[in-house]
């Protein structure tokens, strides 16, 4: 399921961005 993979990557990126912002 490429869609699921894309969503997972997108979420991971968002989390990383949020973490970087918090840090």
C-alpha cells in the first residue's frame, strides 16, 4: 500500500519537524 507508506513518511516528517521546533 504506497498510500499508507506515504502517510507514514509524512507523519514521521511532521513529528521530526515538531521535535526540531520544540528543541
